[in-house]
C-alpha cells in the first residue's frame, strides 16, 4: 500500500513537472538565445502582431554593456541630448520586445534635453539570457544600469520609465533603492505575474489556477532562478521611496485597470499620481493621446529634475 502511494506521488509529481515545464518554456523561454529577434512562443500570441519598431533616434549614441549579478552580458544604447544635461531616463521595454520598441519614447525625452538609456532586458535583443523572470532579476539589472550611470556621471538625476513588464520591472527596482533615481513612471504594469498568467491560462487554454500555476511556480524557480510568484510589484510599491506616476489604459484587456488601482493604493511613494486613458488598450496610452501622455509625463518629472 505504501509503495503504491509513493508510486502515485511520483507519477503526480512527474506530471506536475511536465506541465509546469511546458508552460515555463512556452511563456518565459527565448527559443534561440543567439537570435536577437527570438521571443517566447507565448509573446507571439499576447503582444500586438506585426508592429514595427520605431525609428532609432538620429542623435549621438553609443553601446554600453554591463555584466549582471548572475554573469549575463547585458547591452543598452545611450543617446545623448544636443546640450549638456544632468537629466537622465532609463526606458524599460515590455514582454516579448527589445529596446528598439521604446525608441519613440526616447525621441521625446531627447527633445527635452534628457540623456536616454534603452537597455535590452535579459533574454531580449542583444542581451544574453534564455529566460525572462517577469521583473525579478530584471529589476536587479535596472538597479545595476542606474549604478553604471551614477558611476559615469555623479550629478545625474535619473528617472525610470517602463511599459508593461518594463513597468513591473521599474516598480520592483524602486524598492531596491537604485542610486540617483529621483522619480519613476509605470505604464500598464501588473500587480503580479502570477495573477496575470492565471488570467491568461483561463483565457487562452480554459485552465484553472490550481494546480497549473502551482506547478509553474515551482518549475519557474528551478529553471530561471526566480519563481513567477516573486514577480510581485504590488509588494514592491509598498517599499518604494521615490515619487511615482501610474498610467493605464481604461480598455486594457491583458492587464486590467483595476490592477493599477491596487498598485496606486498600495504605493508608499512620497508623491504619487495616477492617470487612466479612456479607450486605450494595453501599452497603448501613448498612441491614443500622445500630447496628453507626454505632457503628463514631463509635468510630473519637472518637479524632480533641475
């Protein structure tokens, strides 16, 4: 009887691993790490298909590299404004994207005299890595990028601005006290990757949270070094110490607007503002009302930049 029970547990455990591993590879794994355009299979279904990256800003620029805490070579582009400035922004792209997808944001910051750094997150673009961690290790990398700026320019005033998974990464980074960061902007970030994936499991596959997400959580830690449940900006915003602007599209079907309300209410930021853009879908607030979007962003940042 005992042997039969043990065998059953082994079978169930093996099945759970296979289920969790399949989802982790589907959602978090860049299939070909040597290919800068390679993205997880799930990203092809979730992100907007056929969207071309905006043009690269035609200003002085250079490639920067750092090595992450776990030994990955990470790459970013530094764009310089026309005149000397202490204003800096780190623009953080979303899930299934790379740094080129924030180059239109970069152009607007450059017009206003900001230095701009656009990193390729781990497992994206020219940066090394096989797995996304939905903001867990990426937030450590953003802190490292802020430290790199501070090392090169000790008078830099740095803003963080992230979209979607990039916004989650920014929120998690602020709780880790990045040097010389004076403000942050999160655009359509989720409360937790666990909650977001739970919703997508039901929507795409009709699968329940239990036991699927439990398996995913265990296997994601085994394969990526970070459990999906650790990607929880809702916990991070309660520890942030920098002013934060929350932006969300009212018609966002991937990350519902109520997630932004939860984040805003939980935030310990010394100053916090929120903006909901009517009719805007996921990561589409900027495209829906570009003038209002950038006016809101730069009015907010003006209070924290000399």
